[in-house]
C-alpha cells in the first residue's frame, strides 16, 4: 500500500488557475494579448473538431449531434479542470470500436452507465496518484491496439465511402469484409467520387498547406458541390434526420445494479483507454512546448468530463492528439483556447445546424479513413516487427490480432499479461546466484581483501565457508534459485555468506525464500551471514522481522568483516 495513497488536493489544482494566480504576490501572468491568441487557436480547433466529432460519433453507432455535444461538454470540462495547458478533449478514433460494441450489446443506456462508471474510475485513478503508472503500459501493446483500431475504423467506413447497399453492417471484422465483397457490385460512383475527392483535398493540403485544416476544407467543399449540383448521395440529414439547433440538456439515466454488473468490464476498457490516450496526448503536448502536465489532475478532469458528457447526451471522450497539436500550432498559450473551442461549437449548433445536415456521409467516411491511416502508423508497426526482439514482436502481433478479431479489452489485457510474463523471464535471465569462493581466494592472494588470514583462506578453500552473491532484483520469479543453491551443495559448510550488494529490490516472495533458506540452514547446522545489503532490501527485511529472526549480528556491512566473523576455528580446519 506504499504507493496507493491519496494525492494532496493542492497537487490537483487545474492549470487554468495559474493564469490568474501567482505565488509571492507576483502579477497575473495572463494578458489580453494571450487571450487574443487563445481565441484564434480556439476558433481554428473548433473548425477542425466539427467534422471529426460528428464522424467519430456516427462511426461509433451514435448520432452526429452526440459527437458535437461530447466535444462541447467534455472539451470544456477538461480544459477548465485539467492538468495540461493545451489539451483538447472530445470523441476520438480510439473509442469508436469500444463504443460501437457496447451499443450493440447493451444499447445506449448501457453505454451511459459504462461511461459514468469509467468516469468514476478515472477520478479515483487521479486521486490515488496512478497517473504516473499509466505510462508503463508496454509500447508494443499500445502500438498493437492502436494499429488494430485503425484497421477496424477503416473497415467500418467502406460501406458509406463506396455507397454499398448493405442493410445491416456486421460488427464482426471477417463477416464485415465478406459483406463488402458481396456488395461490391452496388458501388455508387457519385458517392465514391465524393469520398475520393475529400481524401485528395486533405492529402494535398497536408502536403502544400499543413496549417490549413484539411478535413474541414474537404468536407465544406464537397458539401457545397453536392448541394449545388444536387448529387444523389446520402447526407447526415438523410441518414439521421436534421440536426436541431438545441443545446444539450441534463438527462441522468436510471442505472440498476444488474446493468452495472453487466457493463463493468466495458467501463474498465473506457477508463483504461481514456487514461492512456489522454496522458499520451498530454505527453505529446509537453514535447511540442516544453511544458509539464500534471497527470493526476488530468485524469480527474477526464473523469469529470466523461460523466458530464454522457449525462448531457454525449459519448465517451478523451484527449485528442490531433486537435491538441493543432491547438499548439495555432499559438494557444493556455486552457482558455479549449474553452473557446467549446463555445464555438455551441455557436455552430445554434446557427449552422441545418447546414451540417447536408454534409455527405462519404465526406465523413473519407475523413475517418485518413484518421485510421494516421492511427495505424504502419511504418512504426513494421519497424517494430523488423528490429524489435522476438518477445516484443509476439506481444505486438498478439495485441493487434486480438484487437481486430476478438475484442479491444481482451486484447489489451492479454497483451499486458504477455508483456509482464516476458518481463519476468528477462528479469530471471539477468538475475543470478553465483558462488564466489574462488574469486575471493584470488582477491585475498592479490591483497585486494584485507582479512586474508591463513585461517580464512583455508576455510574458503576447504568449503567450510561458502560465499554466494545474488545479482539482480530478488523477486518471486527467481526465489527458487536460492533453495536450489543450498540443495546443490555436496558438503554442508559451517557458514554461508550471502552478498546482496547487487540486489536493488526484494519482494515478499524473495523474503519468504530467505526465511525458508534460513530454516534449512539451521536444520543443517549452518550459520547464515548476510552482507552488503542495499537500502530497499534492508528496510523490507527489517519490517518483515527477518533481521531479528536471522540475528542482527549476522547482518554485516562488509565482506571482509563477514569472513572474519564466520567463526571457523583452526581445530575445525585440521579435521
């Protein structure tokens, strides 16, 4: 329980507070010039966020307006309460697969319940200071599931991108592609052309005008063209009805115990993915600006944002890397830009909602195809396969395959579990318990060890003293090594000296192994001396009571003193 404790409330102060408060009576660090930069950045981010919010919501099985509500509510909460100066929150591609599956199994009520529970988990993570531990999820696991998610998102967009005549899209990956091939003859040329043109605009603007929001320009351009020429393509209004100019309203759902039990695994998936992606986005922001985010404050804000989002009609949200990067590139200086972004989306709903209803679905599918390509990062995926150790490649491919064919939650759990087992194996491989008598005798002969009396040399040579060194962390994966060491001795020595100078840490299983080793030594009338103990093992052994059991006189600071204190007499050596 040493690391599981509440974070002090003064360490959870939102970053926006820094704008209006300076320690030691200094002046406020926020100016009208800063506010102007934040306003410009917020407008630009809102333009980028509008098509993405609607597209992600549609892909996840929701409605366009739910995506906008999510960007407004979650975006505001995370900017106002978060631990990053630049984070922009909203619906993201990583959530598409999870949300789609939850809605298919549990309905929208189940999604709301799962998100509220996930929000509570995120708040608890932040309060217990777990933000710093999220970064320890292995890189092959995160790469595997993000690449898998990218492929799944791409697969979901084929139907709307090509205008295929498929009555009900299967949620299963293989069945979905079988449907695509079966409906290949129903490709609509006009719809496909709209999608291809949208992708072309995005790619061209990325190449020649990277500061221009390509997704927004592409969607706007093709929407105008389709409306002006009356192209026969499916629009948001045709598929979901017109977007109403109405603000989100509070609608707290009735949640039963049975529903909580059913959606709890899904809630864990939402919380884990929200934590990973939001903190990853914050790290990216730090690398771009030189700033340092507060991970625990960010998790609390993400929790509040997700709860608020779903009770106001939205879907799960997290930090969006692309929108956060756009915010930084647009010269934002504080979380105020994220709040402005939310206000701009409110104005969009109030005054431009009818226009949004005319957006072709193929445009949004094209945007998501580009997003899926960015998420998959095939170059990084292939590089790991070519250059990483086989163990990392196995984790990567396992996580990727399970994400695509089974379930994202299961994939992450198995990926992390496999990575843990491989890590344990590596630790076992680098941890060793090796005899040192011959090395010590040689050192004595060279004068490197001062206590080189004839008695000590004879005792070491005759194996009346056995010296072993434990090298590496002494944990449950290597505990059996110590027992095997004693069993391998052909002759019972008078004294066994354990050197622990190279043991940086010990766990409860390692302590239990030492206790068992001590019992076996006493049974065989062998004295156990432990020397050169590092700080963490020394504290752990003291707290466990092992020091008293073994005898404080048998804990000796240096090897020389331990050899001298071994107590082997001249009479013993003559026998």
